[in-house]
C-alpha cells in the first residue's frame, strides 16, 4: 500500500508513538474519531459542490460529460498515429 507523501511504515509508527505519548491512550480514539468525522464532512461537502455544479450546468444546457468527447478525440489521434507509424515500426 502506497501512502501519500511517501511516508514509510517506520515513520508512521514513530508518529503514532509520539501522538500516544503526547495525548495519552485515552484521548487517541477521540482524536481519531474527530479526524474521521472531519474528513467525512469535507468529503460530503466536496460531493455536494460537485453535484450542485453538475445540476447547474445541466440546467443551462452545458455538456457536463465533456471527458467522453475528449477521450474519443484522443483515441482518434492515437489511431492516426498508429496508422502512420505502423509501417515505420515494421521496418525496424
């Protein structure tokens, strides 16, 4: 499992040890619960904002699924490049 910020297992253990020493064993579950709630609220708020933007764009007739169009264009370009470079690759 790769963790963000490239933190190794030993560094995580050290950080947890320091947290345990500073706050004590009784407070660590409360802190973890509070962090979990905070992260959930941020995630929910982000999803709500995305939903509102999508709804607003759909009401105004804006195509919100532009990624499919971009992907199609990229695939077309890939096919064209493969057609052009195919004979060149075969020569090598």
